[in-house]
C-alpha cells in the first residue's frame, strides 16, 4: 500500500464522518484500525508512520495524555491536511 494512498484514505475517513458544516476534530484510533483492517502486528507501524513520519495525524489533539495502545487514542488531522479537507467541504457546500 503506497504512502499517498494511506494519506488520501485517512482524509477520506474524516470526510466519511463529516456532515454539512461539521468535520470531526478527531476520530477514535479504533476507527482507523477497522477502516484499514489493521492486524495487531501492523498497528504500531501504521500509527508511527502516520503520526511521526508522514505527519498526517496528531495523537489526542489538545489533550496531554495518551495511551500505549494506539487504538485507545483519538487522532486528528494535522495541517495542511485539515485545511485541505475544510476547503473541499466548504466548496462542496457552496456547490462549486
């Protein structure tokens, strides 16, 4: 699976959980595990890649604590991905 695909699919996961005028600020780690069908052996690699290497997701945005179990944390989109999604959703609402 390519890194570009993973990034786009993460953004799509947020898009799928959005509704008009609202993009969720974060999603549960369990949603990512389920969406990507991650096996236990793949979970560490996936979240390390998305949070630290590609810098797409932030762990527990605006919270100090995090769990050692990735799927127990919440994850938000980092910039510029968050802004990109907000822009796309706004254009869609405006019918552009």
